[in-house]
C-alpha cells in the first residue's frame, strides 16, 4: 500500500469522514452552486496502489478474469456490488450455462461442479443447469486459492485518467469513497459502467446512434426465480430436464405448453411468451417467465421499478399455475433473484467491433480468443411484439456459422489500460445477441485476465501484448491443454 492522495473536484463532503467535526467542516466549506444544482466540495482521498490488475464486476466474465490474472502472476483486486461472486449465475438465478463446451476455465468449472454433484444434465457440456449455492462457494474458494483480493458491496463510481491512460478508480461502499490505482483495469460490469465513467464511446440497443440511450430500444430484462414443485416428473411435459430423450417433447413444445398454462391461469399471455422451466435437482426448478421492456439498465429508478413489476408478475403467474391444480399443485417460489437479469446494456467501443457479417461468414482471426457457436437470440423489444410473435425471441433471419471474437474487441479504443469482457465488449446489436451468453463471457474473461496480467507485469499496454503470448501463458498455467 502506497500512502498518497488523489485530489479531485466532485467528491462527496462526507466521504471517509471519521468524525462529526470533520463532516461539519466539510459542510461549512461547500461551495456555492447554480440554482437546482449541488456543488460537491473538493476532497483528498487516500488511495491504495497494491494491484497489478483491477477487475470491476464479479459476474461470469469478471470472476474468470480475476482468477486467471492471479494465476498468471498478477496481484489482483476484484470489486463486486452484490454479496456473492457469480453475478447473473448466482445473484441473478440465471439457471443455466449456455455455449459452455469450451476449453480452459469453462472446462475446469464443469469438472469441479461435477465433483460436487452440482451440475444437472451432465450429458451436455454446452448447456446445463447448476446448483447456485454450490457455485457461490466454489467461486469464492477458487478466488481465495488464486490469491484474488475481492471486496463485496462495492461499486465503481468514478474513473480518472492521466493523459489517455486510465490510472485511478473511485469506489463507493460501507467504507465510504476509496481510490485505487493500477496499471490495468478490466470492465466486467455488464453494462460498461467503468468504460462509460472513463470516457469511452459506446453504443446501446439496436441503433448506431448514441442518442439511443434516451429511448433504449434494448432487449428486455427478466427476473428469474427458484421454484419448488410437488413432483417434477409429473411436470415432465413442461420442464426441461436437459437434452430431450427420443420421443420426448422438444424444448419449444415445452415452452408453448407453459405459455398456454400461464395464459389459462391468468387470462394473459406471459410477458415472456417463451416461458421456460429448467430442472435443477429433486423437485427444485429454475423459472424464466417474464420480460421488462424498454428499461435503461444504468438508471437506478428504472431498474427499481422494473424489478418491482417483474417480481409481482412472477408471483402472479406462479400463484395462477398453482390454482390450476393437477401437476401444478404445490408449486411455489423459493426465491426470486436479487438482481434482475439484463441482456442488453452499453457496448464499449473497442479496437475492433464484432459485426453481423462475422457471424454469417464464420470469421477466423489470429487473435481469436473464443469461438462462439450460439445463435442470434434477440428477445422481443416491446410487449406488443411479444404477443404478436408469441415466442418472445427471434433470430432476425441470421444463421450463425461458428465465429471468432478477436482480442481487439476486448480492448478499449478510446482509453488506454482498459479492457472489457462479457456483454459490454465491442460489437453490433445482432452479434451481441449471440456472444452475450455466459460460456463466451467466461472465455473473454480468461483472455482479458491473462493479457492484463502480462501487460501489467511487463509494463506494457494491453494492446501491445500479442494473443500468442497470452495463449502460451494460459498453457503454462494449465488453462489450456
């Protein structure tokens, strides 16, 4: 830890204040502001400089990036605003892993979940359910084992550059405002929060206009739930138990049956017409029944309202199903997700932008860090569209040939020393709807972790480290065979 101070305008007067007297002094020195505005006083915040790589966001991409960077020899700090690792997997009760038949850390997770009997549908390595509590514990153990310093209930709130290089972030937590410096930063916030704070350009939704932030023509949000049923076998015609057996209803038939059951029970087509139930174990299931449309995922008020509506919607549908009796008798919610699931936020401008044409042609790149096999999956942008197509999602007529995401799409174009992994990387709207699933997020996190570590330890910028060097390091630490 290096004792120093970062002096900036716009820091909260009470930040890190240890006494009423200090707070009173700060309040007395509050500068005058324009009508309708509050002028924050300047304040010195002690900073910590004990990391080579700082990762913001501990979802699938972030926790992978942090563990990989630490295994590659870097000192790593990982910040997460929720109370567990795993993000959408755990706090979001996503329910399943998709496009997960990958080498490296993805394979390691599969094997470790199997060893704990915490993975359902072991017949498939690409798509399967999991035990969310077992996954929380496993990820914490892996971070501790790798030497990652992770901190919960902590959110990045400001970013500062020296020239064009990101050097410092400020976080907010129960500890107040804290400043952190490092050679390399990785944005795995999902919504590109760090990139936006650092001044990166970005795109949102299905237009190329930056003003789309105003209307947010984005894919909808979903609040998932963990359910208990009286007899999972009695609901086999509705529940996805993994890969269908010969003669068993397809997943699409099961979705249609659930949609019709919810419509019968509530008198309304569900807000997500492709409602789905996945089997976890015993009589425990994951449920995705709802959509929230046109919500800006970086707007706290909008996210709050969407979460409240979605939770009420989920309870209404589950209560309605229970009223049908028969195989639905006794179905109830064990828990709704702490975090509403966001599909579509900011896409930070990178040194390459993944295009729809890459998907169609099956692009191959020398710096390809992951091969994506998942199809285009654009969920209805409006409730009217959801009811019209009665499926909730569409491929937009794009047939995907397995394609590479190059390392360049994971390196910020506008700010040096910053990388991205997960759904906030640089891509267009259609390509994003394919690569956003978590198997690809893990592979992206792995790539940014190893490149970030190599860059920091050798005093280079991430864009100066070739992928061939990163791949060799992954082999050296046992994350490629």
